[in-house]
C-alpha cells in the first residue's frame, strides 16, 4: 500500500517508531528502502514486527519536519556504513565478541555473532556486520595499526590473508628479477640474494 506523506506522522516511542496513518496508530518495527540502489530516497517501506509491510511512503521529503528528520536518522543508522580507522577493544561475549572502534563517524561499540560476521570478498577491504545487521567497513586491513590487527587477527577472513601472501609473493619475485638483472657482468651473489626472503601477513 502506497502512503501519501501528508497522511503519515512518525515519532519515537521507546525503541519503536510510532506511525500515525490516516488517524490510526501503528508501531513500525523496521524500515527499508524499497529501491536502495536505483532510487534510495523516493520510497521507504514501513514493516511490522512480523515483517509484514504496513505501507510504502512515497517521497519521504514531503513528510512534516519532525517525521522527516526521524526517518532520515533511522535510515542513516541502517544504511550508512562507517569506515573503521582503528580497533580499540575486542572482548569475547559468548560465541561472539564486542568491539569498540574509531570511525569516520566517531566511536562505535557493537557486538558480532562470530567469525562469519567479517567478509573479505574485496581484499584488502573487510566488511563487518553486527548482530543487528548494521555494517562497518575497513578499506585496507593492512593499513590499520599493529594493535588493531593483533586484536582481530584470529577473525580475519581467509581471502584477505591469501591476497596478502599473493601480493607479497609477486612483489618478492619482481624485486628478485630486478636485482638479478642489475648485477649482470658483476658478482653472481647479487642475483641469488634476490631470491630469498620470507612472506608474512603483518
């Protein structure tokens, strides 16, 4: 059901959003952009605690000021992905862990349910999803300080580790060839020294 913004009023009631629609009050458990990629700001779906759609607000910018500000704040909390610059604490909590991090949007504390909460499909970037579904991003895991990496090394996705080894392996071979070619006509020891070296993930 499409909702005319003129007939909708939203306000916070505890942890829930209370919606007044055509003079009737209902509680909204979850918000979702109907077209988050192609048209993120045009249609917003209101859903109840069972996941059933209450209705879709067309053009939320036409809501009254208080309702629009509330909706924008809630959508930011859901869809905005803070970029993590440092990890200051990771404390085990049951099968998961509680994290405190510094981001480009300030400090956040959140809980993840396990190692699967970290995705490394685009190494060296890491995406983290907390227990409520909110996402965080590390643009380059290897650019984090050593303390941040130490706190999270056991949770690091295999793809990020493998990409690190592969990159260093290619770099090592390239530098070895370069040193070998530059030593032509000279001592053979220079060429052989370029073939050594160990590869680490730190």
